[in-house]
């Protein structure tokens, strides 16, 4: 009788124990409710629904599932596309759950690891806990996983509330700092606007992207002429600029995103005042237009009529619109194109010649004048000869640095037969005779 009574008491106690509460975490984010926490512990069986990737050979999920140190992920805290923490489970035993789908398995966690975007690698942890307000979902190798739902202790509630207060103070402090930063920004902008020597770049302007820099193609040969003078006056600096340019072009070859076409040898900056008039022109991108890089009044007076902007720079501040000085940074690129043209001349016994065939872009009269001035044909035997004309065409390109290749900023110009022409005269199927340079 006593035994029967004891069994009855045990059954009564067991039936009165609260049933374990579980939450099924899926690929759709769920939020931990107030007063609760979701927990995943070691050494207890956990029900999972594996993704198709985990059960398919030839992918990382399946490899991790079948390796000696098995792992399964991911359990994510945060938003889809913006995870705050990513967890994975390390386990040993895995069993198929009877009378369930083909993807339902039971695992026994040995440990857990987590990762954040600020970390370089995973770190270990003894359990996974999610607190009220946190959003949780699974991804990659999991379709779902069950976690235990536990009531928060009073101590945990106190700690959470304390952290909320600290977070609120931190946010208020950051907001106060943001307001102060905005005030400093407004004061600095006002000072710059009032300073007649300050120039604003396009990205500082309210209408910067809409301002069109209008450049006559005649400007490009002028800038090229300036650079030729600069190369003669400062050969070492000029050589250093070209060396740096060549190194950047070389690096672009090994960079998948590199584009050598967007790399230029030189930069020019154009300074426009509040009325839209060109006030200064410098080589380089010095914002203050210091005299050491200025092209000088001579070049400025030549170029000023050929360049303009269709509207002045504008900035709105404290409910007022200001017209301001504007600076445009541009890239200037020099490209060379080698060209060889051929003509055939016939030299008579009297050592005179006539053009037999002309496949060049040079008129017969001019070509005759060039060959006569060279004079080398007088030393040749009578017969047919080819005249090879070698030239270096120079293509100049100028574009706004912030908007490469757009219709509103890209200008190009061709300077033909520059810097010199070279002529080679030789008899067909005989030795080559190189005549002196024409220039």
C-alpha cells in the first residue's frame, strides 16, 4: 500500500512540473518578447530542420556536417542583410528523427562559436542567449532550429533596464555632439562663404553636379604648349610626374578594377569667382591656387575667353542662398599615336625625281618640297624608291575629375605631326637609307 502511495505521489509531482517551452527559429526573423530569453545549451538534444544544401554533396554545408568536428550554422541575431552576430554549433552526435521529414535531425551541441563584422575570426561561447527585443533567424545550412524559452530572472531584468538607461544616455550624448558638430559646420561654412579667397569644390555645392564646365577645344593645345615649356624649365620635376603616371598605369594592369584610360599625367584647376569669371588657373589640384603652381597671367589671359561655366556655384545656409567661388579640378592626358605612311618616287638618270605613287596624307607639292629639302635622293642610283613618313600624332584629353568621360566634361583635341616628322628613303629590296630629320 505504501509503495502504491509513493508511486502516486511521484506521478503527481512529475505531472505538476512545468513543461519546457520551445520556440522554432526559422529563416524569417522573430523578436524575443519582453520578459523572456531564448537559450541554446550544450549537452542537450536540439531539434533541427536541415537545408537542402546540408544534405547535398559537394558544398560547404555538407562537408561541415560530415567532417570529424561537425558544425552547423548559421543562427543570426540582427536584420536580414545586416547581421550583428552569427553563431554556429559544434557537435558530435546527429540522429535522424523518426516519423518526421527527411531533413529533421536531432543534434547534441558540444560548444558554440560566434562571429561579428568587427572580428577577424570566430570566438567560442558556452551557450547562445538572445534577450528581449533582439531579432533572430537562421540561414545557410539550416531551415529551422528549436530553442528553449526561459523567463528572465529579476537580476537579469535589472541588468537589462540598467543597460537601457546607459544606452539612452549614450544616445543623448551622441545627439548632443551631433548638434554641436552641425553648429561648428554652419559656422565654418559661413566663414568660408564670406572669405573671397576660398573656392568650393563641386561636391560642396548644392548645384555642383548640375554646373557645366564649357571648354573650347583650343584650350587643350595651349595647355600642351605650357607643359612643353614646363618640361624644358623643370626637366627633373616633369620626369618625376611621368614616372609616377607610368607606375599607376602599370599597377592598373594588375587591378581587376583598374582602368588606365582614367589615369592622367597632369591636373589643372580652374577657379571661378561669384560672377562666374575665370580668376586663376593652376597646375595640380591646390585648392588655394598658390602662385607656385599658377600658370600666370599670360596663359590666363589667353585661356580665359575659351572656358566658362553655365551657372555659378550656390550654397543654401540658414534659409539663405549664397553665390560662391567655385573650383573645378580636371585631368589632362596626353596620348601618342605612331603612324607610318608610304609613297613611291622614281629617280631618273639626271638625278631628278617624280612622285610615282602617294599613299600619304601629304599633298604631292608639299611631299616634293620635303624630299628636295632633304636632298638625300641625289646620292642614289636611278630607280624606284619608297619614302616612309613616320609621324607621332598627339591626342589631348581633358575631363572633369569628378565626372570622367561625360558629355558635359570630356574634351579632346588632336595635334597632328607633333613633335616631329622623320623620313626614311630606301630602294625597294635594297639597303635602307635614312635621311636627316626635316625639322
